[in-house]
């Protein structure tokens, strides 16, 4: 008897490989946003049922890649949270701080017959430390 890999494993590996390629292709933060000295993402999640993912915190500095797409924390979900528009908004906002909520539009593979919508909610706070204008 021959055993094959689980279907979700190949898809997950492909998804993470694409995420890595996209991140590596992104310009440096200092190139896209020269005024940003630090960019902080505080991420928390709601609506995940009994196994809601733990909060995350990410801090980017000028040498980091300006890539603001975060994969859904559920390993069986193909969704992403796109925060590029929020980064542009936080740079323009006088307080350099914004909050928002996004819903994952990805699908979860709970079994091989159905792919229910994920609908995990991301609650985020984005804070930018910007250099003073010259």
C-alpha cells in the first residue's frame, strides 16, 4: 500500500513559498516610506471559535521589506489580511496611529468535501514613528 501526502500539505507549502517570494520582491521600508523610523502592528483575532489564534505583534524598521500582507494564522486557511492601505493611512494620519478590523475571506479545508469560509476577524492597531519634517 502506498501512502500519499495530505492534500492540504502541498497547498500550504505552495502558499508559504509564494508568500516568501512576494516578501523578498517587496522594496525596503525606507524606500517606500522614507519618513518611517518604526512601524508597529498589534494584531488580535476574534471569531475563531474554541481555538482563536493568539495575538501577534510585529515591528518593522527601515531596512525591513515593505510587505504588509499577513497570512491567516489558521494553517488550513488560504486567506490573507492585506494591510497596505492601512500603512498608507497611518503615515498620512497626524496621530500616526490607526485601528481597524478586517475579515478573512479565505476558505478553510475542514474536510475534503467542503471548504467553509474562514471569517476570522483581525483587529489591528498600527502605529508609525516618523522622523520630524525638515
